[in-house]
C-alpha cells in the first residue's frame, strides 16, 4: 500500500512541477494556451512514469502506455497545429482582461494548477491499471477496453481531421460543420475522448480492486459535457452563428445518432 501511494504521490508532485515550469514559460511568451498543447503530453508523462515504477503485468503496462501515448501525441500535435500563429486562446484572453495585472499569478492556479490536478485525477485509471501484478495474463476486460478505446480514438481523430479540412476551405467561412461524423453528433471529438477513457477504465478493471478508478472516466465525462466542453463551446457558437440553432435541433449533442428530419 505504501508503494502504491508513493507512486501516486510522486506522479502528482512531478506533474505539478511540470505545470509550474509551463506556467513560467507562459509568462515569458505571454500565452497561456500552451497549457492546452501540454494536456495530452501530460498523460503520456504520467503513464510512463508509472510504467518504470510499477510492478504490474508487463503486457498490460505496455498496452496502457501505448494507447495513452498514441492518443496524447496525436492530440498535442493537433492542438499545436491548430493554435500555430493564432496567439492566445480567447478563453485566456478573457481571463487576462478580467484579472488585469493579477493574471500572471491567478493563471498559476486557474489554468496550470487546475489542469495539473485534473490530469492526475483522470490518469488514475492508467496508473492503477499498471500497478497490480494480477492477473498476469490477458483477460476479456483488456480486449473490450481496447475495442472501446479504438472506437473512441476513431471518433476523436477523424472528427478533428474532418473539422480541420472544413475550416481550411474559405468557402465554408461562417457555415456550420454538419458533414461526416459531425452529421451524427455535434461533438464527435469530445465523444471520442470520453469513450477512450472508458476503454482505459475497462482495462484497469482487469486488475482486482480497481473499480474505484471509475472516478477517471466520470471526471472527463463531466468536464466534456458540463464544464469546458460541450456547454462552454456551444454557448459561444450560438452567439456568433445563428444557423447553429438549427444544427442543435437536428443533431445529437454527444452520443452519435441519426439526424432528425426537418418538419415540413
């Protein structure tokens, strides 16, 4: 038990240390958006930190770290490309204007500290899944978890790619993206990210006593649905694109489903 909590505690201290360093860099760059780029990379760091210290089943450890690394690197590269040359995200600009000269200090807690804690909490399932040496073989939860993760990765990666192509076409300026996966859910990328964490939770369940790690997928689901994902994004879109209301009426908000037909 002491070893277990030593791993969790050390990982928390390291990730918060990374966030402090990132915060100092953001002060020099005057851009807090670098926190978003680090989001996926933070999970990769935590996964591999656990890999080198935990004594769980090697096959499961490699599986978890591989899935997290593939997801985290893709997300970091995607966000980095999306943000390149665009300056600081509007959310942080708003906070910067709100707090004025205090933002340099407030951002340590509201942006970097908060993200560091959330990183650690959400990654608990990938940490716990690597610690227990039992079962020392592949089981059905591993296969089911990989399947759920793969479906989620497809929705997030393909959804991001489709949206990027849509925005790259000047003729689509001001239009609503309702093609491809976006015809079945208004947020295929958020749905995919949520599903991936439920998949990783299923893999962690292969080890006895890990049901408590449900806190990880529950946290990311709550964030994406109620805090920084769907609700926050749609509030800003509706204010700038009136046609988005029609999209809301016809298309599922999160879980993919067939679009509703317009009433004649």
